[in-house]
C-alpha cells in the first residue's frame, strides 16, 4: 500500500463523503460550506454534523502537517471559524 493511512481515512472514511478538493480551496467560507453540506448529507457519521465537519477538518490539518504550505494552513484554520459561524457556534467553544 503506497498511500498513507491518513490519506486513506480522508478519502474513504465512513464519517463523511467529502467533495473532491475541499481541502485545496482557497476560500475558508467555501471549505466550511462544503464540509457543512457533506456533514449534513451523511447518513454514516457518528457525531452531529458540526462535530463531524470540525473533526474531519482538524484531522486533515493535523495529518497534513508539514506538507501544508502556510497559506493553505491559514485558509483551513480560518475555515474552522467559518464552520462555527455556519453552525451558530461561538468561536472557541468546540
């Protein structure tokens, strides 16, 4: 197997069916909207939509680690705040 386990989880997880390229978008709002749509549509997630979307985003950021350039990491970190807004959560409450 040439893929890393984290890539396999991201691509084939039962948690969410992600839009292709969601983590490469350059607009945090678009990343958040896509994750929200995926979380709300999923019938296989184990948590509520907000928790599932935030978990997948955090998982990706943590696993991509050094492979993420600074600009894309900022976009993804900002997407966390956008997710909170979309779900009506206060920043820092997760």
